C-alpha cells in the first residue's frame, strides 16, 4: 500500500477537519479530485468512513500528532 504525496496531503487536511472545498482551494485542485483521493485512501487504508481513515493514518504512521 503506497500512499502518494498528494494523498498524504489530502489526508492531513482531512485530519484538520477541512471540507473538500477547503482542501481543493488549499491544494489548487478541484473538489472532485479531493473526493477521488479520499476514495483511493479509504480503499488503500481499508477504512469505512472518514473517522476510520484518520485513525488508520495515525496507526500506520502516515499522520503524526502535532505537539503544539
């Protein structure tokens, strides 16, 4: 399971509770592209929903807690 740089960026922004529209604006992509990345991430990480996606991101070391 290889996560692309763009998928990781999308996952990080999802973890910060950003909407697809906000993520699209931040990354200069369309909201449909955000949905596509999210769908691929859910398949790769075997998540059933967004909460599971974020949880698996932390479990697999893709996401790291920000110690601020």
